[in-house]
């Protein structure tokens, strides 16, 4: 009857932890260097070495307006050049760090019409699952004129992504 059904309530818990630090130094109001480091861990990633991921960024800026040849220029009120390079990451859309199952077809039967499909545990955890990563380089400059009434800021960047994760439809 209707009372014979049993419902299982399942819940997934996502646990993440992260640590970061930043060091910056400016010399003479003209030159700035900054280094950022971060490490994150998530139970949504594969176990072991792929669970933790260190990332970093190094950046610099030259405030050319503070140089002797521009400091007294009344037309140019700001001129600076900057650049950065680093490794960043996201966890991606995958949440299958647990067991990996494979489809299989029973082949021990003599009659091909009586074969059945089944599942087989391939691995108890997906140790290959890792973070989606990208290296990013950025160059830019800022130019302010007439007490910054006219201001131009531009950046150019390049991203190189790898270890990307995508959903793939399988035959079930």
C-alpha cells in the first residue's frame, strides 16, 4: 500500500577553506610592487594533491607623473603604467569527486539476447578532478589631463585557461 514507501533524505555538504596573503611595497611614490598568494581546498575536488591549489599574482605600477620630467607639467595630471601576471582558479561546475561508475554489459551469458546492462565501480573517488585554472597577463596605462577632466584608462590582457571542466552527455 501507500505506507510501504520509504523516502531517503540525502544531503551533500560542501566544505571549503582558503588562506591568502598580500605583500606590497612602494618606493618614492613612483614604483609599486605587489605579490599575492592564496591556497584553497575543497571537498568537491579530487582527493590528495588535487584538493589543495596554490595560486599567485605578481603586479607592478610605475607612477610616471611623479618623475622629475612630469611632476610640474600642468596639462598631464596623471600618467601611470601597470602590469600583472598570475595563476587563478575556480572550482568549476563539477561536483563528482566521489565514486566513478562505469556502464557495463554482462558478457558471461551465452545468449546475446539475455545480456543486461549494469554499473561497475571504477574508482572510489575521482582523483583526477581538479580546479579550472588560468594564467592571466595584464598590461595597462592611465592618462589624466587638465586636472583629470579628461581621463583615459586602458588595459590589454591575455588569459590561457586549462584543466577546464564541461558537462558531457553519455549514453546513460
